[in-house]
C-alpha cells in the first residue's frame, strides 16, 4: 500500500533503523551548534548555495545557523522548530535549547 504514495528511489526505514536515524539526526544538529555556546564559542562560516545569493557569513548565533541548514531528518526538524519557538517567544537561548534537547536525546538513546 505504501508503494502507491512513494516516489521511485525512495526508501523507507522501519523499526530500529528509523529510531536510530532520528536519534542520529537530532544529535548531529545539537552537536553542530554546541561548539558556538559560551564565551569561548567558535564561529561558523556559512556559505549560501542559492544562485541569487552566493555570499559568506560568519556567526556564532545558534538561531542563524539553524535557519540556514537544510534538513531532511524529521527529528532534527523538530529540534530546529524548538529553537525557532524559543527565539520567537523569548528572543534568546536557541543554542541552549538545541544543546539541551540533544543531550536529553543522547541519554534517552541508552534507555530505548
């Protein structure tokens, strides 16, 4: 039945593979912004790949980094959405929220 809705070349992960894929994607996003946290946080160089805007920018702002990353993983998208809501509601703490969620997922991985 699911074959009727999928494009050719699309693969479906089920069970343990899908669960581990979700964990890995979200933890990778958290690790991406973790190095920018704190007074000794490192800057990231962002390069735009769109034809109309091929510029470079240097930032250590977690919200800017998360907005510029193209993500296919559903769990990683949720992590980015959490950071976006934090930015919209409070205006700060996006990196901290992403790192906290990533670490909670890293510990939850052992429990599952």
